[in-house]
């Protein structure tokens, strides 16, 4: 009985230790990073073809990339909106390491290591948490392919 508990403990420890953390540098899609100002986004991507109010900020919608902009602190005169969330569905909205929607999951694992796997109502996701902040990269998967990528932070 003791040996079974030791084996279970070793397996659980190796499963937890096998997940990989990423740096905040990877929390960027299509050249835009979490925390960038609206001015920085416009300098990289130009004017958004579609822009709408979300009730908590604004969304800038580019082909294959949606950027949620808001205030990191309370809105006040002179304060700029910042990127709070990025969601990519287009093949050109890639991470700095070249992981894009349409990429095979195996390339993400080879690039970042073993993710945390999460099954949710919205689908299956692979998640890589930052070792520098409360943010993470979430890869929506369909079979062996990445269908979407989101960069998000815990408020």
C-alpha cells in the first residue's frame, strides 16, 4: 500500500512540475502587447476597421485580431486606455515565437513546453501562465490545431 502511495505522489509531482511558465514577452499577438497604449496599437496596426464600446472599454477589431482597450486604473482626464486583452483568430496574428492560429499544437508544445489543459464550455484550451505576472496565453484548440490565441490577465 505504501509503494502505491509513493508512486501516486511521484506521478502527481511530475505532472505539476511538467507544466511550463512563459515570460510576459510572449503575451503579444500581431505585434501588440498587453499593456500597450492605444497610441502604440495604432502605430503598429493603423486605424481599426471596426471599433465598438464594450461597456467596460472599447474593442478594436482588425482582421483576425480583436483588442480590448480599457483603463488599468479608473478613467480620468489625461489617462490613456491600455490593452487589457488580445484575441487572435487570423493566421497573421502570431506570438513573438511564431505560434499562430492554424499552427499545430505540437509546435506550441515544442516552443513553450507542456501546457495546462483545460476543458471548458467554450471548448478545449491549452494554457501557459506567465512567470512574471498574473497573465497567461490561452490556446483554443480543435483536434491537433490551434484555432485561437488569447493573451489575458487576472484583474
